[in-house]
C-alpha cells in the first residue's frame, strides 16, 4: 500500500504532555502556523503551557526561515483527556514522562483514538518507538509511528527522527520539510539506535560529568566554565541538565543502564541520593538542582539602565524627504518606566554614541548632510541633551560612524567610513589623531572595490592594548572583515603604513558595530548582511586560540548598534527597522523594548 500524506488544512497537531519540553514542542508548531492541541491531566500544567505559548510564540517565530514569509500563528487549546486532544489530529507527539510502561499505554490509547491517517511520534530521548508497540493492535498503524525527539527549543532547535523498524520511509522527508519550515533543524537516524545520534554522545557526556561530581573532582560551575571556553558554547552541560530536569536525566540513564548492563551506582545512584531524593530537580524545582535555586526573573527584580539611542532620520517618521538631513535625533529610554524622550533633534544623520561618566556627557558622530562629501562632525552634550558642543567641526572628517569612549584616556575612538580610517579625539576636542588609514585595493577597477576598505565599527581592549574595527565591504557581499592592531602606532610608522594590523575574521556578511569583553576575550558584533548569517548578533573568542564566530541571535532588521550589559546577562541591539532589543547572552532570546517608525543606529546605556 502506497502511503498518502495526511491532508492537514485546519487539523491540529496534538502534543501529549504540557511540561517543560511539551509546551516548547507545541510552541514550535504554533509559531509555524499549525493549530495545536495540548493534553495534560494537570490543570496547572495546562494553564502554564497556554501562558508559555502566549508569551513566547512571537519569539519562536523569529526562528522561521525567511523563505516562508510572514506566518500567522496557529490556534491552540489545552485538554485533559487524550481522545479530545487527538480528535482530528494529523500528527501526535507524545512527551509524557520517560517511563516505558506509561508510553506503551499511551500508544495503546492513541491506536484507539487517533484518526487512521495520523502520524504518531514519540519524543522519548532514550526509548526506541518499537519498544512502545506492545499494545498497538493495528498493524497498519505501526507504519505511521516513529521517534520525533526535540532537544530544547527555541535555544536548541535540533529534532531527531527515527523509525520504529516498520515506519513508512516517505514520512521522514515529509516531517523534515514541515519541521524545517517551523524553524527546526531535523536529522534522521539511518536505523534504530537507542539515543538516536546526538543523544548517544550527550549520554556519554552526562555520565562522565556525574562521575566527576561523585568523585569530588570538580563542581557544576567549574565544569560549565571549562566547557564554555573550550567549545565556545553558550549552552553548557550542567545548566542544560538542570533545564531538562534531573529526574528526566535519571530516567534516561536508567534505560542505558538496563540495555547495556552498566553500573549506575556512581551516576544515577549519586544523582538520586544527592539531588532527586532531596527534591532538587533543576529549574522546575524551587530547591534548584546541580545549581542553586534560580533567582527571580531579572526583568522583575533587576533595574534596567537608561538607554541612549540614535535615530539616523531615515525612517517612517520622516514626513518630508527634503528634511532628511536634519531629521536625526538622540533618544533616551528610561530604564524604570520604558518611556522614550527626545533629547536632541535636528541632527545630520547621527550614527555612533557613547557616554563618559566622569564628564557626565554623551558624545556622538554625525555622518553629515551628504554621504558623498566630507561633511561629518563629532559633538557632545550633557545627558539631558543641553549644552551641545562640537569636538570636530563639519568637514573635519568624512563619514564618522560607530564610537566608543575610553574613560582612562579621556578619548573618543571612532571609525570614518568613506574616509577609510580609525580616529580618536580627546573629549575636549583639542587633540584629533588618525590611528589607521586604509586605502582602496590596488585593483580598484570595480566601482565597489573601495567599500572593502570602509571602516565602520570600533572596539577598544585596554587590557590587551588593542583596537578592533570592521571593514564591512559592499552591501550583502560577504566581504566583511574584522581587524585589530595595537592602540598606539608603532614607532617610526604612520597610520597608513603601520605593520601591526592583523586580520581577525573574514568573509562575514556585513559586520557593523563592535564591542569587546576584555575579561573573557570575547568580541561581539552586529551584522546587517544577507540572511541567514547576516542580520545577526555574533560573538567569538579572540584570545590566543581564536575561536570561530557564533551567532547569538538573528532575524533582526539590519542591526547596527550594540551595547553590552553583561552584569544583567543582556546585550542591547538597535536596527534600521525601528527596533531596540534586549538579547539574552546565554539563550539568544530577543525581547523587543521599542518598535516604531524610527531608524536606529548607535546605542549606549548608563545606570
């Protein structure tokens, strides 16, 4: 019999289990435009799942591929019983606790209640779906059953698919296509395998970590610190186990112990004795897990800084095109109230901004009335927008871009785009130096060749004595590069022939602004280039063993400015689409703080 894919229409996806992972699975489908039914016997869990989807579906939608366009979220509802939840469903994903007896009974009920063409998937992270079929009487139903294992969306978007030994092969490309359009990253195991592909690797990691903890060799914080640095990873193993739930970790390891005859005394035995039996299950427990109990949500208890951002003047709030050269503004978003106030207006395309606490002033660059001419300037004002002063008069630079204050030097560093250089000016405007002077490529027959020498973003690492800058290249060209050099020009050399310039990264979509965390030697930057690598927030380790760039968050609308706020584990990002975001450093989750008709470039913040 040739398998026919189910007709979807408005038919729902049913997710059985509204726990930590079940609600996330449901949210991926809702964000992808599919109607969803969630089933859980607990009224509290059902309510929490609906609330989670309410609050997070827009965030999940940011993971959707650009090719799907704008997607209207699906309709979702929660049910207490299985027959109501699976009525009319074209796909069921069970995410019930990791107990084989419970899964066998669940599939027996699904065999009776689900539509005949409905695909049945198990989210089990360790059990093969073939082990759940003891009470599935319908032989044709076995062709529609498989493993569909999610990891932990939206941060970890992998989904592993695997046959039950009888699954119709055409189901896997069908599901893979749908999962991809929902923003997931599907992979299919070629044959039945306990633990699929990645979970076999992950199980070995967890097992060894538990042995390390049982032997007293190290602690969770130190293990995670080493992992984060060695692999340049934002997701670390001990924190991930706490997120999954230590009871679930133990259930999964029990299965490996049973199948492979392993000794669990110093792994799950240690875990149950020291954590699970004491109610320390991880993030879902108020007693914590491998880590102490989590503090209350930061946005509820930690004050936010005031954010200063620049509106370059090109957005929807430009009422008269003839006034574009005077439509730039400096805005302040109050950290306590979220209210936005215009501090300075009438600016000619402001681009970079920073604050000096010692002077109590903000400093910014203006690209000028015409980007094709040398008419840029640098100005400053008090933090309330009064007492505007000029450090570099109009025409003193070409097109000044992003800027950063180095407080210890009382200097403002900035890049000059069309001027192809890196500059600094004293905060009193009395000393102006060119530190780096680039030139167009020798073969500049292409009109766009000079763009590869355009300098845009700037960061200063005082600890290492380095400056970093971006050369963005042509728009959407993937010619972007990041360079670094010593802060001071080597003796006997000039800005144009200095020999200490080092290429750090190349072939980037279109890197813009930079900032560095000197303590961890981590460089952060925005990229306004082409999707999917562009329109992103990125980071990379730039110490002795340089790491590879890692995308923290993506799907911005041409991001420009960024400001690190690592004490609150967030990064502020602005984009030309009129948005200000707070991005969680650890998870990459974006929170929109402001969205209007502005066109935002530089950003800074102060407490």
